[in-house]
């Protein structure tokens, strides 16, 4: 098993363990212990505001690390003072952005004053600063670890560790040992623990040593600033695309955090579909960055195709599983608020499938010499997302936000695909994708039209089992993915 397969395998296990725990938290615990407004605020705080805050405050340092570290790698582990440079850059950026954040506090808080759940933002506004700082530091450490192909621990801490703390916190609320206020403090402490553990792990590996920043690094500061500026725009813009619908639902509707709670829950369920992409891309990113250094276009093209096929194949299966078990999901969500909006989830799920099928198109561009165009594409997508949300949310509510997200993801991925095809003559699509669409259609119809059992749990089990067996059988027989077939062949030989 090569590096890509090995780390991708472990990351997949971690991600799916994390999503199982996340499902337990969000669908079982949150729905029974927290109010919709509290769920909405927690989602906005942990998956939207803190991520955007960290993106802007970091000034593109994550992408600078991944793109430029290979040029400064050295045997003495000082790497020209790269670690020192990263630390200074991150701290300066965070201080500057935090000053601006505090200056505009009154304007931000006043907008939410009369909305459902608005008082939560007023009360916990300053909690966002330490949380965002820890999110930024963790991201920096994670990217440093990626440069030496050490990404399993960071994946575990992010996907499993934080969720375990969340589980403990919400259970303590259920036992009436703490309130929502202490629950948020526990989550911030969880992020601190994750940062300290990852920092200790990297330090023990002795891959980096703090030293004076080299003259060569200093001389490139304008290049870094330029690249950081463009990539922070593209990076934060991509985070904005994934969160603008949530933000604008809170801004444009009276229900505010109630709608954010419902939509955020459905969005989090749909994220399950993208997990194969996250697991595979974490290891593929640095390999692609290194391939650009050696100008190995053939390797980039190979990874581009393989990731697209595998992501689409697994993503379609997960999407089918969620859609055909609608009754089971609504039952788990417990609150009656969700049932009328299930179609919102379906549209968001399709948007995730579109993005996954594009493979690593955005990253291929982002670490190439055309990285500035990535910013143009993503900023344009943000504008499209804002305009479409502004038009659709007042008319369609949550469904308007979902449709806007789908349109934006399709437009962005089409732009990436077209540019990479024209400039590098690379594109990920082949007959394998048509086979996947055929299997997807057949299995979705089977799942939807199977007789329904009275017992919801038994219905979910038998429906999922039949569809899963049919899907896997056709995927194996048609040899859609060589990598997946190799894994199944090994399993079959052992059996």
C-alpha cells in the first residue's frame, strides 16, 4: 500500500468515525437537549464565523506553507527559518484582524438584536476571539504537518477529538451539571487541547527547528504577501461559499437562528457525502504541490482522474443511502420542525456531489502559476452566491439558500474544469463517470420503490442492504475504480 493509499485509508477511518460521532451529537443529543436557536448559534459559531475569522486573520499562511515550503526544505530542519516566519506572520495577521473585529462589534450585534436567537450573539460575542485564534493555530500546525506527510493525528483531533468534547459537554447539560455558557467554554478548551497535542506531536518529530529567518526568505516577502493576499481571498471566499447561505439566512429572515439551526443540521448531514473527498484530498494535496515543483504533469493528471472517480463513486452511494432513508432520518431528528424541509437536504446533497466529482480542480490551479485566477474564480462565485441568495431566500426561504449553493458550486467547478482543460490539457472525466451515473440512477430508483416496512429501523436496514449490495456489485463488475477493485480483490482472497 503506497503513501496515498495508506494515509487515505487511515484518514477515511477517522473521518467516518468522526461523522458517526458527529451524527450522534447533532441528530440524537442536540435535538433532544438544545433548542433550535442554540443549535443554530453553535453551528454559526463553530463552522462559519470562527472559520472565516481564522482565514482572514491568517493572511493566507496555510497556502503559503503548502506552496513554498518545498523550496526551502533542508536537511538541518531549519528550512531557512520557515517555522519562525510562519509564527510571526500568523500572529501579526491575527492581531490586526482582531482589532477590526472588535471595532465593528456594535454594528454586528445590533443587526441581530431583534432576531430569533439574537441575544446569544450579544452574550457570547467575545468567545469568538479565542476560538478563532485556536482554529487558526491548529490550521497552521496542520499544514506544517502536511508538508512532511504527517496528517493522521490532525485528522483525528479535528474529526474525533473535538466531537468527543462536544459529546461530553452536551451530556453534562442534560444532567443539569452545566449550562449552555459552560458548554461553549468546554468547546474552546477542547480546541486548546487539540492545538497542544498537535504541537507536541510535531515537536517530537523534530522536522522543524526555530531559527533566524534567512535572507532568502525575507527577500521573498513581497511574493509571499502577494500569494497570501490572493489565496486568502480565494480560501476565505471558498469558506464563504459554504457558509454564506447560513449567514444570509440569519440576516434575511426573522427566524434567523431557527432557520440556521434547521438548515445547518441538514447541511451537516449532507457533508457526509463529501467525506471521501476530504479523506483522499488530505494526502493528495502535498503530492500535487510537490509535482508542480518537478513539473510532473502526468502525475497530477493521474491523481486528478482517480480522485474524481473515487469521490463520485462513494459520494453517490452515500447520497442514495441518505435520500432513500428519509423517514428514518426525520425520525432521528426528533423535532417536527425538520420534516417539511427535507427537500432542502436533497438539493444541498446534489451540490456536494457536483463539487466532489470535480476532483482536486481548485487545488491544482491554486498551487500552479495561475493561482491568481483561482481568486478571480472564487470571488466571482462569492458574488454569484450573494446575489442568488439575496434574490432566492426572500422568495423561497431555506430552499432558496440550497438552490443558490447548488448553482454556485456547479458554476465554480465548471470554470475550474474548463481552465485546466484548456491550459494543461487535463480533465478527470471518462466513461467511468457515465457508468457511475447509470448505477446511481438504477440504485436510487430501487431504493425509492422498494416496499416500505412498518418498522422504520428495519426498513432502513433492509433498504440500505439491498441497494448497497447492488451498487457495490455493479461498481466491481464494471471495474470503475482500479484502486477500489484491488482492495476488494484482497478482501475476497482472504475470504
